[in-house]
C-alpha cells in the first residue's frame, strides 16, 4: 500500500508541469483537484493566470475533468468559468470518482494523469484507479481541520521519499 502513496511526479506548482513529457508518455487526459492545487481553499474565483494555464492545456490537446471533495456549488463555479466538466463530493480516495472522470473524458487509465496536492486523497486515489499521479505543493497552509491533521502524516511520508 505504501507505494500507492508515492507520486509519479512531484512539482512545486501546476505551472512546473512539463506537458510535452506527459504527451510523450501517452497522457492525453487530466483529472485535476481544485483546493490548494489550483487555488487556495477559500478562494472562490479563477484568476486570469489559471484561465491562461487551462487555455494552454487545451491548445496542447489535453482534455480535463475537475475533481473535488468540496461542494457542488464550489465545483460548479470553477467548471463553468474554466469550461470543463467536474465532479463534486468525490470522497477521494475512493476509486469511483476517478472512474467517473475517466468515463466523462472517455479516457483509459493509461492515458490519464491526476494532479493534486494531497497524497492520501489525490495520489492514493489516482493510483488505486491506475492513473499517473502528479503531486503539487499545497498553495496555502489554510485548510479544513481534518486536512491539517492528515498533513502531519503526509509530511512524515514525504520526508521518507
């Protein structure tokens, strides 16, 4: 199980992801977390820098689905502004929301990467669904209470990598 917590790629933020490398690996689809991956947990809007990043992804031929354990209202606001599908109340790391995202994208696991900031939700769930996993450093330290507790365990695991 421990190996499923180890990301395939680690980057500082979404802007450091090399999409040419992903294409060479056969990745065409991206499942992307919202909170602390794209924006801090309390930010309710998408800024122009993120919109430009998504425009670049689209121009490079990637198809995207957002995935979040957060509310439908929050996810809908992001997916409408960005113009991509999204899944709310995902309850990651369950496999089912990742499988649902694959179905929405009409994608195979071997062609798909998940991008997120948490090893116990995004990375573990992505590996359980057979996806390539990319871990980003959380944007903000401001998080829900349970996430703060989980981060302590993450920190311990990340030190061992």
